[in-house]
């Protein structure tokens, strides 16, 4: 049985006008997509579906957390994400190539949004993943890895010994300035 079936919208029986839909994305959702760096999460999705005679407009709001590996401490944590997206669904015999537009044949009765939800969630994850950051974006990791990084930094202004390779590079830097 297809577990992504719950992300299919049977729109044929809906009357024209506004409709509210609610979905939840849990850990098993991510397992259906190959080569993903997201493997678990807990995301609530709210969709306002506006059905018109030849068009569906889906306003999608989502928020929750995804489990990611921290770029600083290499520890796993829950990263908060949220987003707002819009999808247009056009019924036509001749599909086009517009972004955020889904083309369906006039006889179609079901809209599968699983792939679109996955893409929206994935694209809402920032490039720098620090799930332990505070509200100001400053890392609050309490990790041995960060302690080790702090111990291995040197300050050339204090006269501490540094790696000879870095010393030679520092000389080159001073010559060019």
C-alpha cells in the first residue's frame, strides 16, 4: 500500500470555493524519497484550496522541525522550519512549463502533492544548519567537538607557537600588504 496516498487530494467532488485541508509529515514520509539528507521530522501543513472552474489555487503554510546534523558540533538536533508556498493547478489539454504550476488533463480527479510538499520542506532548510542556535542565530552547542576546536586555535598576536606552514603563509600575507 502506498503510504503517500494520504497526500492525494480528491478534488472532483469538491464544490467551487474555499476548502481547508490539514496534513502532517512524520518520519516515514521522508523514507519515500531517494537520496535525501532529511530522514525525520514533524511538520504541520495547512492548505487553503480555492477551487475554480478551470483552476485550483493551493496556498500552503507549513511549520515544524526536521532532524539534521549540526554543521558546528556534528550532533543531531531538531531544526525549526516554516514556509508559505502557492501552487496553481490548471486543467488543460496542452501543458506548459511554468514553475509552481501543475498541469492536469481535464478528466483527472486526484492531485498528488507529496513530491511538492517534500520539495517545499527541503528548500526551507537553510544552508547553514545549526539546530542548537538561539533566536539571534548564535550557536549554543554544548559539545566536546566545539571545545576541541576552541582549544586548537592559536593567536599569533599573543606570540603562541603556530604550525611552521602557517607561519610561512603569514609572512607572505604581510609582504603583500
